[in-house]
């Protein structure tokens, strides 16, 4: 990581010194195992201590990854959620002195979550702090894992995800991921398209056979959450979109996480029907899919009118899914066309999305719409 990112890491801590002084975390020193057999001790660290080791912890990461982590920390602090940042560190007490040798940093999404409840956390990074990495015993990672799991369970966290650079999955990274109990879930491509006209490639000869019905909300929550979760679950059948995640999260749990996202925009959640069925909805016609979009960068995003929001710089295609028994009818192309048109209506400059690298069908569709890859990530997950 270059000095500019290191400076940013220091700045995010110094910027909030007065706020950090008010933060108290439940940190109790903890020896894991018999002290006579090990000099490694783990403990919870205060947010104020980050300035002492964050640059060193991040120095081997790419510029982009380091900046992503710093931005996530800054966002949590700016939003008044500093107590959601969990820092676990390993101390080596050999030779009668204390040396900080490793640390893990997470953001707990349970803290400060509104309805519906959230039970997830995001691992920002974990690794060695000093330069003598090869000399540290593996028990340091195991001890961090024990304290980390205990802390997260006490906070109500049951699911953790960890995104890293896809081209930087080294032996050391694998050692940390597996040592902390994570399993690889997917390699993702983050794609984007310029919505300012010239770069969008319209899909020709696509019949308009679908209707997009906005979901009904009551007090900020879905009016029929079980019904919509069941529909989303149907779209997971034989999916090529991160299938490994299905053993970790149900549709209902995933939808709750979407609703806690900063990009959450309830007016952009749709149930998809055939037009012929939508005309006579009372016949009980089955829905054929779902479309969930989000908004980034706008003011009062949740209250944005459907006829446009000039402050919404970016729309996100969070999830689109078609039920298995009606796939192959070019529904995906129609969904993309609708998503692009909706993005224009909200005054967005760009639309972004993430796609599993193994989902070749979806990638071809997105590329046909002018989308291009801007970032790759490997995602690992664990369940507590």
C-alpha cells in the first residue's frame, strides 16, 4: 500500500479524536490457553488504538483495497456507529515485553440496526502487524478466532463475510481466512455502465412481455415479507449467482441485510409478472421474478420521487432473479432494460452491480448492455 493510503488511515483516526474519546468497548484482557505454554494473549482493543497499527496492518494491501477499508471505517464513525467497529488483537508477551503482532477489524451491523433486525458483520481485514510474520506461531490466529467468535456471538452476530482482492489470494491470505474459520464463497466482478447516453448498448428485438409491480411497504417494512421471501427463494433454485451462499443464508435473512444497506431504496423493489397476468392480477397469477435496486450518493434517497432524483449519482442492481421454470424466455434482457430505464428516471450517472464470475450467462447479458468490469473480489463467509 502506498503512503497516500497510509496517510488516509491515520487521518480517519485523527479526524475523529474527540469522538473516539467517548467510545467505550467491552474489552477484557483474555488469556487463551495456559500462560506457561504460550506467550500469546488476545484482547479487544479500543477504537482509539487503531492509529498505532492500522497503517502497518494495511501496508501489504492494494491501494484500492486499503482505501475501501479506510472508507468503511470513516463511514461507520461519521454515522455515529463507532461502537460497531470490533478490533481484536494478539499480543506476544515473550521476553517480558508486550508486542502487538496481529489484529482483526470488523464492522458489526447489529449495532444501531433498525427494523428489520440484522445479524451480520463484515470483516475488513485480519493479518500480521509486524514484519516477522513467518516467525509467529499459528496459535496466534487460533486465539484471535476464539475471542472473535465469542465477541460476535455476544453481540448477536451469526454471519460474517470477508471481501479481499481476487488476484491477491496468497498463501498467507489463505492461512488467515481458513485459520479464522472462513470458507470461500465466490469470486465477484463489479461492473458499471455510463448512463449518459452514448455508452449504453440497447438490446434489440426484445419483446416487452413483463410488468414490474412496486412492492407495498408499511412503516418501512414489507407488507408481505414472507410472501416476497418465498418468491426470492424460488429464484435461488439452480442459480449460478453465488450458489455456495445458499447454505449460509436464507432469502429472508438476505432481504433483511438489503434493507439495512445504506443504498436501500424501497421504491426500487419490484415483483415481476407477465403482462398478461398483471392485467388480471386477481386470478392469482404467479410472479416470475424479482428486481431489487439501490441508490447511492443522493440526498433523501428513500424519499426520491419516481420521476427523478438529480442527486442520485449511482443506482445499483442489488438482485435480479427469475424463477427456474420460466427461464430461457429473454426475461433477463427485459429486466436489464427496465433497470437501465429506471436508473435514467432517477437521474443516475451510472449503474453498478456485482456478478459471480462463474455466472457466464449473466455476464454476457450485462456486457451486451455496455457494462464493464471495474473491480474483482473474492468473498469468504462464516456462520456462527
